[in-house]
C-alpha cells in the first residue's frame, strides 16, 4: 500500500496529474502487471508439463460388457464375490491390495478404475487413458462372437494418441477360465490378431476428407502379432474372478506399483 | 403381482434383489442396455420380454430401484412402493454407505417385506375408499368445518347474551319459518356442516307383504324430524349471521391477512437469503441440484436443441432424461449449474451418437467375402434424398478402398430415368449394373441380382430402391417384401440432414413398416443404420442425426458431404455433439440443395434452422445476383 501511494505521489509530481487520477493509474498498472505475470506463469507451467508428460496412477479395468470387470474390481477390493449388473458409469476407488500368494507384501493404496464395457460408453474411455498406469483388459473366454468387438476396441486403443505416447502396458486377462467351454489364451489372442488384420484393411482405407487418419497397426504385408506390433508392453493370462484365481493380476499390479 | 425387485448402483453392483416369481430371460439387463444406457431415463416404465419394469433413480447415492411385474398394476402403488423401499433402504444403509459402494451384501429382506405389506395395505385401503371420498375428507369439507369452528363461538355468545330482546326473537321466528320452508336444502347443508360422525350403516328395510305398521311408518317419516331450538339458533347464526359478526370476521380476515403478509415477508427475506446462497453456490459449486433449479436451465437448452434442428419430441425426452439423471447431484467445484447441465447434455448426446455396434461396412463386406458370401446392402428412403448418388459413393468406397467387386442393382422400377441415372454412375465407376427395366417387381429383381452376383463372383450387391413417402402403405409393403425376401446384410436408411421434426416421422415409419411386415414376426428386421446426405449444407450438424439415432437406436454409418464420389465420411460423435460449427458454404450447389429441400418438403415441414440463418440466405442472394448479372452480360438479354 505504502509503495503504491509513494509511486502515485511521484507520478503526480512528474506528470502534474490530479492525485485521484494518479492513484487510479498506478493501481491499474499494478493489477495489469500481476495479471500478465500470472498468464506467463500459466503458459510456462503448461509447456513444462507437456514436456514431462508421464503415465497416470490408476489401474484401469477395460473390456466388453459381461466380461467380469466389476466382479474383478470387487474381488480386488473386498476379496469377495459380488453380484453385478451392467455398469452405467465408471467405478473408481483407492485401496490397498493383499496378494494371496505373498500375504506379507502389501501393495500400497492403488487407484483402480472400472470402466463400463457398453459400446455407447466406449468413446469416453479414451479420455481416461492418460490417467492410467496400466490396463487390465478383461475378456470372456467363453464368448467367441464378442472377440470381434474386442478386436475393434483393441484397434481403437492401440491407435489412440495417448496410448501411442504413453505406452500404457496391457494385460489381456482371459476371464471365466473355470468354465469347461472356455477357450485357451492362445486361441483368443490369435482370433484377435486375425480380426485386427482384417480390420486394418478397412481402417487403413480411410474415407476421403477424414479428419484423423487412423494409424496403421503393425507392418504392411506382415502378419499382425500383438506382442510385437502393439505400441505397448502386452501380456496375457488366464484368470477366474469367480473362483478367485487372480495371481497373474496381482503379479501384474506388483510389477507396476513397486 | 410383483415378480422381482432389484437395487443396484450405477457402478454395476447389485446390492440387493429378490425374485418372488422366477423371472424368465433377463429383463433387467435389457433395461440397462436398452433404456438406461440409451438416455431414456426420463421415461417412466418399459416393457421388455413380456415384463413391465418401473424404476426410480436416487442420484444422491447413484442408486437404481427397479420393480419387475407382469400385467397391470396401479402406477400409484408402484411409485409408492419404490419410494418407500428407497427411503427404507437409504435408512437401512445409514451412514455406512460412504463412497457409494462399501456394502457387500445387504440384509434387506425383512424391510422389503414390511414395505411391501405396507404398500399392499395402502392399495387395499385406497380400493376400499375407491368410490367417493366423504365430504369431510375433501378440502372443502375441511374448510367448512374450520369455518364452523371459528364461527361457533360468536354464535353461542349471541344466544347466551342476556338481553333476550324481542326483535331478536322475532327475527328468530321468521328465520325459523324460512328454515322450515327450505327444510330440505338447509338440512343438506346442515349435514355437510356437521362434525364427522361415524356413519350408521345402512340397514335392510323389511317390506312385510307391502303392509307397514304404524311404528314403522313413524320411523320412516323423516319430515317430522325437526331441528330443535338450540340447533336452529346455531344454524341461523351460521347461515344468516349478524352485522357484528360480519365486522368481526372482516377484522379477523384483515388481521390474518396482515399476518400472512408478515409471514410472506419473512419468507421472502429467507428466500432472498436462500437464493443468495444459491447464487453463491452457483458460482463456487457444491450446490445440490433440484427440479426448480434445473427447470429454467433445461428449458433454455431444450430451445437451443430445437433451434439446432433436433426434433421437438426428441429434445423433450433428452432433457427429461438429463433432468432425471441430475436431480439430487452436487455440482463440482467452481462449476455453475448451467455448465453442469450443459456438460451432462453434451455427454448424453455424445453417448447417443456413439454407435453401439460396429459400423465398419468395409470390414463386414471383407469378412463376408472371406466366408464366401455375397454382401448385400439395401438403400431406402423418401424421394429425392440422394439414394442413388450415395449408393454410387458407397460403391466407389468399397471398390477402391476395399478392392471388392461391386454390383449395382437397379430396383427403382418406377421413376422415369432412375435406371439411366444408375447406368451413368456405373459407367463412371466402372461397376456393372444389374437392371431389368421398369415396371417389374423390385423384390424379384433384387433376388435375381444376388443370384447373378453369386454365380459370377461379385462380392457386394448394392440395391437401389425407389423413393417413397413413409405414409404410402402399398409402397412400404413392397419395400418390406424386398427386405424380407432377400434378407440383406445391411438395410441403410438414407435421410437428409436438413430435416427437423419430419426426421423422426420418416425413420420411425420406415422402421415400423419393415418390422410389421417382416417375414419372420419373431425376429423382426428393421433398419440397421442411417446414411445422412446433404450433410455439408447444414451448419447445425447434430439435428437430424440425433433425432434419427434416438428414435431407431441405430448408428449413422456414413454422411454424404458433397457431390463427388469421394464425398463420403464417417461421423465423429465428439465433433457433432460439441458446439455448433460455423457455416461453411463452398458452392452454389449447396444452396441449391437447400432450396431444393425446402421446396420439396413444402410448408408443412418448415426448416427453421436453415431459414433462420440469415448469413446463409444472404450468401445465396449475393451469389444468385452475381450469377444473374453474368448471364445478362454474356447473352445480352434479360434472364
């Protein structure tokens, strides 16, 4: 205050203005400079953040409707079997994990995010990718027709700009492996690869004037291999949320949170 | 009556459920996928799998309560039950609910049983009372009673007043006579005004062989049943009143009026404070949204949607759905209510426009080719929307991008020049055309075209049909036959992006005709997707797309954006749902397309969005003016 009054006094003297005008003018200058410096700070911090962009902190559970995402979520959190229906909105919670195979080792509070699998919601999961540290992709091992949708989702995921930048590791968890009609991991991965191969012909042929040409997956003329051509670390495993056979998931989480 | 009851969270955890009767199929899953996820929360009940479902959404806790029943039940009963269970359940959870998902298994059976019994009892009571309400129960009855009580005191006073003047007595006598003369009506009134008495039930009257004993006659003679003096005085005071009383009453009413004023004032002060806090919260966030807050905001957004060419019905339902999903929610930090609503609306529009199934036609066609099948697409729509043009675009896309062998089939055997138009396209695209001239049965032509494609090794057959208005039943029947006979892989409805309210009429009637007249009633075949044409001519991209998608639940597969074969795009849900784009007008053709659309649709389907847009029309005028001038300059004669 005192400095401002003094400055306005000097302004008054030097320019021969009225005291009121001088004071107002001084205040104006002070406020303007504060505003400008704030703006500058924002721009600076923005660019700095962009440079050091890193993965988020959440373990994201993705997959199709009925694959067992919500069931896994509650298994991880409460260790109990939960009755579930199709989710309408994402579920997120932070909790400590207790791996059954290593009871002494506690996994610090992890934020787990269960995203609904319905096709209508799918568009929104891309926005959350930057918050993910790793992705657990649930697949219903019994449901072969759904694998088409899974492949399509994978195509979208693997060509997503955030994914290409952050390389979020994916664990393909083939759920419901306790069922007798469950397919093997190998079968599921090959099926997905085959579908993606077909898809890259149609996706690669973008329509004229399309705003964002989707990137081509894999190498042209070569068979698409998930483990080789995906932009991120890719693992597969066999689990059963119902029978609580979740060791690979715990291992995967251990790997990324310790 | 009730088959099942479910309580679940939005996050997908089934907290509690009961099946009183074994439920066949999975109506709950269908409810979630086909109603709740399709932004139809605003509706009140759904019929799925021969079950009726009614639900209640508690936004504060993100809880859904769903009751499944068969047959007809009173809505009031169901609503009562849902509200009661919701209240009881929230009470049951207490504070342990926290983040909305800490409960694993809830013991709620007893409470539910209690709720149900209570609701049943209420239903029974309401049925018993079903006929007429007794007068005392009505509002008027209550008023009368209140009046009586108020006036009772002064009336008695006037009687007990020791003066006992003659004038008064005379008056009383006269009044008594009047009262006698009007015995009946006054009696009725008197009855009305009487305090509630337990009704003496009706007794059966005995008719002993038509003869009536004297006592019985006396009993039956109600005319002598006179009011006694005291009663009469009371009545008189009540119905006639004295001057004093009137004054007193007036004073009383005045004072009560001022009382009310006072109350109102305090209310207003409280209201002012309240609204002030609300205003502050509106800025800082953290306000709990109520119906009253949302009403004006949603009204504004609804009008905005309608000016963006969304059909009125759809705008209505969408804003209803948004309202239902927001009431009880708390706004985020530093977000105003308006921006919260806007965000919710944008998100629900985006969700709607996101296709719920694969719209990759090329991939499906390639898969069919690998499986050794012929992939068939049928294009249908009203006249002049651009079916043939966009069929040619799709043919170009499949041929050049997918390397597929395409066959075009001309099933427009009605409009003059239709086949020739396709012939031109087929020459330009170097794609074979299958035609059998005019006047033949289109279903048969399509069938032989598919057979021809199979034998000669074509991969894809694109079937062009004649344009028809949705109300023309014989033509719709013919179309349904074409679809039923050939069972195409994809039935594409071609619609203009220009239409507003008519969009839902067109697409729903086409869909219904196909479903109603389909060959297999158990597995009806409707429209599989939409192709929006003249998409480049509208600046509010969302209108027709949103309306059509909402009505059919099917995705927009392609949008046509120009006159060239390459002008075919896929719709980006995010872009479209966002802010309206500035108009881009590139050529006079686009304006012609618009004016053509206007002319064709006539005054009934007025296009507010296009006409309102002064910029567009101004542009059109300038363009037309300049073109006229050049005409004059060149030919040297007036146009």
